[in-house]
C-alpha cells in the first residue's frame, strides 16, 4: 500500500508565516542600520526572542545573514550580494541599456543611472560613470523616492494621471533639502512639464550637490518599463545647458526603447524644447 503525504492547511499557513518573517527580518537592515541584535529584531517584528533567534539561525545557515564575531550582532549575508549580482546582470533593462548608458556617460562626462519603479520606490538597477571619474555610484541598488528624483518623475509623467495622483496620495513626501518639492500640486505641474518636453529636471531636491535629468524608457506597447538619468554637479550641468543635455538623453532613451520594440522617433519629433 502506498501512502501520500498530505500537508495540512495549518502547515501551509505556518510555512508562509515563516517566509514572511524571514523577509521582514531582512528588510530591517539599511545603510543607516547595518547591524542588529536578536533582541532588537524581535522587538521590531513583535516576536518572542526565541522565535526571532530561530529564524535568524536559519538565515545564517542559508548565508542570508551573518554574525559579527566581535559584536555578536547580525547583518546581511554575502549570499544576498550574489543574488543581487545575478539579478542586475540578467535584468532585461540592464542588458538593453548598459551599452547606450556607457556611451552617454562618456559623451556627456556625467554619471548615468538606469532605474525602475517598484513598490512605490525608484530602484537604481545600473550605474555607469565617465572614464577617470571618482564617482562611487552610491545609489546603485537603493530604494529612492520617486517624487523628487529625475527618473521617478519621468516615469510618473508617463503613467496615467490617476496612477500618478494615487501614488502621490499614498506616499510620505519627505523634505530632503530646502528645494525638495513636496506639494502634490507643484509636483503634478512638474510632471506636466516633463511630459511636454520629454525629460525631467530635478535640481538639488534629493541632495544639494546633485542635479539630475531623467527620461522614460518605454516598452513595445508604450508602457513605461523604467528610466535613464544624467547626474552631476548643478553648476556644471546648468553651464552645459539643459536643452542640449536633454536632447542627448532623449536620444539614448529612444535607442533603449527601440530595443524593447517601441518606436521613439515620433515622440522626439513632437517634443518642444
């Protein structure tokens, strides 16, 4: 007689809860908080210390977390770096955008980022710098605000109005610098201007040392699949001239969009500078 092992609904629920706890645990770590004690993790997630320790131990065994031998605190494991490297190397937008982005960085002598809109945040998936640049690509892989970044605004401007307005209603609009736009009405005006000229300009809204220009990358059916940006010192970019940089940026965005199957030529022809 053969027997089939049946998994009860309770066991399925427990397995899902374990996965959720593990993901929530990994999400606690950030650049400002790279190390945590088990007691801190338990408190953050409202778990018994014993339960938290059990999940931590499993994550350590899987290479997703590791313990500092001196402080005994826990941090993210190197296996996550392996996963991230695989993701960045195989992501379609990175594969299609890498070469055009490198040429754009070389021709403008500015830093170029590629990013996507995910979970109400901008994720920088690729970054390249001009030759001899000392730029250390601080934003690569980070979750950035959408409303005050150039790629973010370029993406929002090419979404249906209701989607952009819904995003602005549900996110906290933090004032990162004195120049950060947080008023939804002013942001919507910027989105209209971005849609009209084809690219966004964000000056010192995320960092006082940063000026950024963004353009959307479109898929075969005209849907937004991501964005590309030029980034540099505000004075240098203003001296270079936004219209000239915007034209070059849009041409690169067009090239990448074409590789996704979208014809960008008409968009550029109809844009006003």
